[in-house]
C-alpha cells in the first residue's frame, strides 16, 4: 500500500499529527505496542501549566490552550499548583515563584488547603490557580476519532523493522508487510533517533530520561479533590491528586536507553523521603508504582520540522514532559509546515523548533 503520510509512533504526538494530516491526504500511523500512548504519553502527570518549560515550549503551550479548553468540549479541569521551599532553600524560592507567576502565601494559609503540610520543615510557599488537569485519555481519543473520521489508518502492534528510500518513496517494513509513503513523520518518542538511523538520517541526539511515580492512599484519609499539584523547590519531588489517591514522584531525570521503563526502588524511596520531609503523614504503603521516559533534544526544546538533508523525513519529537500540553499547537505547526502553509507561530518560534538548528 502507498500512503501520503506515514506516522511512526502512536503517542500524543503521533495521534495529534494523524488528525491534522488526514485533512491533507492519506495517513497511516504505526504503533509498535498493542495500545496507543503506551510508553511515555500513558504515564504522564497530565498537568497543563503554560508557564512550564523553556520559551519555545511556553509558546506552544499558550498556543494550545484554546484547543485544550474548548475543542470537543475541552479536556481541562481546575487543579492549581503550589511550590514549597524547605528551610535552607529560600534562595531558590523567589526565582521559581516568579517564573511560574505564583503568589506567595503563608504556611498557615496553605495548610488551610493542604492540611498535611509540615510547618516545621517548610519555610515559604507560593501558589496559583492557573494550572489544570488534562484528561489525557479523552484528548487522545478525540484526536484518534478525528483522524479516523478523515480516513486515517491506525495500526497497533506494528513495529517498524526496516526503512529504505526507493524511487522517490519511503518503503517501510512492518510485521504486516511493507508500507510505501511519500512523507515520514517521525513521532517515535524515545526511539526517534533509532527510526532516523533506520532511514539513513543523521540522528538528532535525543536522550530519554526516566521518571518514576508512586500512587499512595489519600494521606490521613483527606479529601484530595481540591488539593493543587505540589512541587518541591527546583522540582525535587512533586505530588498530585489522582482519583482519590495521591501520585508522588521523585522527579528524577536519569538518562536511559529507549526501553519499557521500570521503577528503580531506591530512587523511588529517596523521592518519597523528600516528599515525607514536607508533610506530617508518612507513606505506609503503595497502591502502585511505574516509570516513564521523558525524551529531550540536546537543547531541551522539541524538534518540529523537516530534516535539513531530506525534507520528506519530518521530525516531531523531543517533547520531554510537555507533550500533552503542547500537542494541539505542535501538531498544527507540523501540518502547516508539511502543507507549505504559513504557521500561526512567529518566525522566530518556528526557527527555534526546527530540526535545521542542529545543522
């Protein structure tokens, strides 16, 4: 079979691109796992905080806000965020407060919202309500439904085994046979460089970093529904309510090879200890634990654009921890660049994201 656009990777980057590109031509999406969004997208903390990240990421986040808030009824719900600094961490507090546009509150005021905060170990707290939960499953399904309604073919359990360029087309080998494509969109997440190597394209130099999570019972039996997401200063840990329980992460960044990530028990224990230092209720048991990979380019900015040596190979990778909150704008930018349309983003933002910045 021959398709106009072959998307490799079925996370949020791939499925959002499928929805956009299906309006421009035939689309086939290949995902190696049995389910979409299995690796990184399916293990996200799922918060929309538009001030989070480097300037090009912030630009994409703000450009995505309208879609996330209203399209198909929206996928956002109120959450809020809080940053806590322990004693001895005061020097780092003000820059972080200001970068996230937070307002400082007293420890007593914060305890009125999150009663388990420990006044003996916490010195300063800032918070704001401009952070929202993302219904990640709904967002993925909305994009999948839109893509399929426009004729896109989505294949799971279809790992790519070889890629070659032949007579102006890409020939991509899969377990179900070859697929010929005029354009490849590399949305393979942690495996993006591997896909490039298969295609004879120079890798960008992406690094996947492991991040671990634990799900614990509601501390002290409290109702967590109105608690914000809470970050330790310099993102040394975080916690977030999740369906009546609490997700706690050590927020580690350990470089890894691409793989189905699993928890390092020692790292998780150290992160839980950092969390426990700031609260009055200890962790006595885990409901579950897991890990995911957050993949970054060398400059920690997503890569969205044609390969400078082979324009029919398009990069849509390196979203790091920002994939869900930037997906609407990132996928629209990809579609605009592929179609030759003028992007809505400013030229300097497009250049900051383009693959050509790596030479």
